[in-house]
């Protein structure tokens, strides 16, 4: 998963409250689809990515000189995907398989050291 976003926030004392927005990409390599009733499966030789929008919010606290701690939530809304099974497949030939609600939610906790390169 790769994201690219901008942060906009308000600082108060040693605290930073921020929101962020941007985009993100999730790689998909050679997925396997399993048939629940028969136990059969099909592997797709495919390498692509799925993209979407990113929104998030966080809090960062400067607890010592050059040190901060943060808590951040991000939501990556990905687009739906469909796949048509090849007609020569023994497993569900010509069926269209749709994958919906592929969103990713993350909660990140971090500690940062800020270098002073004066």
C-alpha cells in the first residue's frame, strides 16, 4: 500500500491537530479465488494496482526537545473491481466476479525524532 497526502493542521502549545487528504494505491499480484461449495480454486496471473482517495486525521505531541509522538487514523477508499473468468477455465467459465468494499483503514502510532541541521 502506497499513499501520497498533504497535512493541514493547527498548533497549540506542543500539540498539532491535523487533517490530511490525498490518494493511495494497493498492489494486487496473482490473486486466488476459492469456490466455497466445491473447494475448487482458480489463480489469476495478474499484476496490477487499485487506486482511490485518502482522508485522515491525527494528533502529534512534542513531549521533549526534538521528540514527538503521534496517533493517526487514515481511510483509503478504493474502487470496486470485476474479473471475468476465462472461457477455457474448468472453474466457473465466463463468470464475472466482483469485489466491492475494498476500503483500507489504518491506525498508526509513532514516535519521531526531529533533526536540527543548522
